[in-house]
C-alpha cells in the first residue's frame, strides 16, 4: 500500500498548498527510533550539547523570514505573533544551553562514609542520567515554541536525550523546515543529524509511543488524544513516563473590591487575553467568577465591548473551527445561559469571539451545567455571576485541574469585607492553589515566561505528571537518578569524583 501524502493546508481557504512528506509506516518509525537510539552516546558531552543548542537557535534566527512565512501560511497566526514565538523558541534553546553548562540539573549529592552511624553509612554518590530516546508530539497551537524546535525537544536534548518528533498535521511544512535546521545545527556541532528525527502521521504517533526503544514521551494537545497515548504508554510491557499537557479551563476569580475599583479595565483585559491567538492558547482564561450587581454589570459590558471590537478570525484548521462552533452552540443551549456577545461561526472559514453568562448558583445544582466547566478551545469564555462568598467556594470545588488560576483583588488596601473582597484574598488564594500549577494575582495567564521559577503544568487533566514543560526544570522529565555506592574514585563519572574536577554544583 502506498504511503499517504502529507499536505500543507491553508486554513484561510481550506485548500492544500503543497505535499511536503508522506506518513510514516511502522517500519519507518522503527528506523527513526533506532537511528536516534544509535546516536544517543554522542550527546554525552555537556559542552557539545550546549554548543548544539546555541547553534540551533542561531540557525532558526537566521531563517526567521522563511520560518514565519511558512508557519503563517499553515496556521494563519500572523507574522507578528509568529515572530514573537520564534524569538521565544530561540531564547528557550539558549536558556537550556546555560542550564547544561551550569550543571545544577545533575542534582549531584555526595554522602561521605560514616561507619559510626546507625546503621553504618557507606560512601554514596548520586546524580541524574538521561533516559534515552524521547518521543515528542508537536502541538497545533504553537508551531514553534511547543513543536519541533520547542520546549520538549530543547529540554530533552539538553538532558542528553535524542528526540523523535511526531509532526502536527496542521503545520507539516514548518515542521520539516525546523527539523532540517535542527539537524543542520547538529552537523555543524559535530553531532550526528539523527539526534533529531521527524515523522508524520497519526499511526506513526501511536507506533512511536509503543516502540520498545522509546524511553519517555512529551505531548501537548487534546484530552482525548493525550489520554489515549498516556494509556498506551502505561500499557506497554515496560511502561514509560508520559508527560502530557491535555486541557485547561484556567479559572479567574474577580473579587467584589477589584471589580468596584476597575471594572472596565478588567473587562478589556479579559477580552484581550481570551482572544489572543483566536483563543487557542492553552492558558486562555475560559471561566470567570464575577460578582452580581452594578460593578459586575459594568465588567460584563466592558468585556462585551472588547469582544465586539474583535473581528472574525481563522482557527488553526477546519476541524477545530467546527468543534468550536458546535461547542459554543451546545453550551449556549443550556438552561439559564445567556450570550451577552454570541460566539460562533463567522463566515465559512472564521469564528467570532463571544461570552457565555450564567448564574453561579446553577453550577452548584447537580451536573446539568458541567459542560460549562470543561475547556472549549477557541475565543469564548464563561462568566459565572456569584452573589456570595460561599458560591465562589462551591463553584471552585467543582473545577478540574488547570495550568493556571487567577485572582484579581483591589490594587489599593481597602479593608473590604464584602463577599469576595480583598480582606478575603488569602483564603481565596488558598482555594485556588490546589487547582493549578501557576497562580496569578492581578494579571492574565496567557503569557508564559521562560524562566527558572516557571511551572507550566497542573493537576489532571491539565497534565499527566507533576512536571513542567516550560522553564529550566523541564529538563528533569528526561532524567533518572543513579547512586554509586562504595565505588573507587577512578571508576566514577568525572562529575562525581573527589575534588570536583569539573567544578559542578554539588550537595
């Protein structure tokens, strides 16, 4: 049977642009994984890895115009957004080069022998080593930062793991271009090109997670797709870690005091955040608790004004557009749900942003409105109007795990004691903390900084593990600890030898 062609499609028209590849069969996947596995030792030198990551960043920056043009043609995300995303992607690669050189990620711990301890303690030296070949599943909504050259790839390579990337079908030409640049960077750095390998196709993705030489996987996508791969990873004869980012509602709580202070500002800010990238950010604020009353009404009016000023937009592909239209239609049909600005279809290829409104009390009465507590991918948010502090707690108790949770309080000390007032900020923060991996105060969650302290993850279904996919500690996903006990110094890895010859951070 002939391999299925892989087409690059223009989401603005729905028409194919060009054939860029063919889908990988089982034998192709096997060759790809074995090729990556065969060169894993080439990544052992930390200095070479760091140079490779910097070279990759330089080559990507050097091809900026071509990358942005290709990605825009496949995603309709626009040159401004994609230029910024590429800058973030190359900064991320350089950041991991610094992580590799600094060495703290090795988590070296040395216990000197103590025969007098109870029980006696031998010489023990612990560090972390790379797992092996990592399967990376590219995301639809970030064709650069969460795809072929993105955080999963960068952190895995930084850990010393070769990577096999399953390209996302929404941007195959961008994936091919970026993969060729990464492989070129490997060659320029003295590494085999097969430290990065690219495959296409749904069946290839399934075969990849099941391959016996794949040691771990990173995924960003839907709950349905991610859970299927997660289950496959767990069902293997030898289960492997599966670090999946699946879905997030990203709740926002607006206190009465905050809305009284700046209702219009909050409405405009939410409109900008929830429509960023046509609402296709994994951190889009998709559920908002706002107070009833005059100030809450002003907030909803300002939100509606901001959304009404936003023209129809193109989503990443037709399937996502249709799912968005069906999703908002189903939610708007629920009893008690209003549409201050109706979301839905624009023309045949676009969608219009909107807001759904509901009394918070309805969300606490059984499961009839639970659909409003599930992510709807695209430019829509649900505003639940609460009339008491108790309703906030009751609604929050029904929410699933999230990447982010946001609290807006008054910016000046008011001593407010009314429902949801700033005097209650500490207890609200305590209620939001178990729901998310990143908790914000007086901000919007759609910016995810690449930083040492960043955590981009959260309780299921936001992610399938407790790890982060953004920031320096994302490297930890691809490492495992090993302790050497009573081992002669000359047999130890240089990183663990007496005298610390490499000058690494050690405990």
